[in-house]
C-alpha cells in the first residue's frame, strides 16, 4: 500500500467516525434515546460518510480531480453539490436506517426533508473539515536560502513576521 492510499484510508476512517457520532448525536438531541433509534442514527451516519467520504476521496479527489480543477469555483461547487445531493437522496429514500433497526418505514415528508437537510449540513461541515485537513495549513512561497531568484532577497521565515 502506498502512502497516498494509506493517508486517504485514514482520513476516510476519521470521516466515518465523525459522521457516525453526528448521526447518534442528532437522534439523541431529538429525544430519541431508544436502542432502535440509536441504530437508525448510527446507520445513517455510517452510510452517508462511507458514500460521501468515499466519493470525495477516491472519485472526486482521484480521476475527476483534474476535470474539477479546470472548472470555475461556482461550477465545481455545483457539480459537487449535485453529487452529494444524489447520494443523500438515495440513502434517505431507501430508509435503510429503519430497515436495519427493524422499524416501520416512515413515509412523512417532514421526516424525509429533516433527514435530507441534516445530511446536507453534516456533509457540508465534513467537506470543510476535509478541505482544511488536506490543505496543509498556511503556505508561504519562499525561495530556498541561497537561490538566485528575486524571492531569495526576502528575509527568512521568522524575521519576515517580526
């Protein structure tokens, strides 16, 4: 296994853990503290994070990365949002949380839209955390000491900010 794949798998594990905890937290915050309700929250959190995290890391960050990078920010955002919405819609419509917990399927539109909005907000928050985690933090463009470029006349990193 190469280092890039190992890093992506570690990041996917963190995304899955955070999403699963968020799914449990939403169920708990709504006052649904029974075991079956926790199974529903756990299932939806797990499925959403596996699907969205996997697509983000291994599809959008892999084969589609160059194509998405050529798009404007707005077009990139629209494409990613459409993909996320499609994934969320499929998972919400399948009602897999209720099926796995052995509960009757809830057919009210209020429950569907609440789940959809919750999932979209969590996916958006995860996306921001993912981008921050993979951005490498602050980057400063400085030429190596002793190079002949015009940037080499800059002060070294500590003195530049004093």
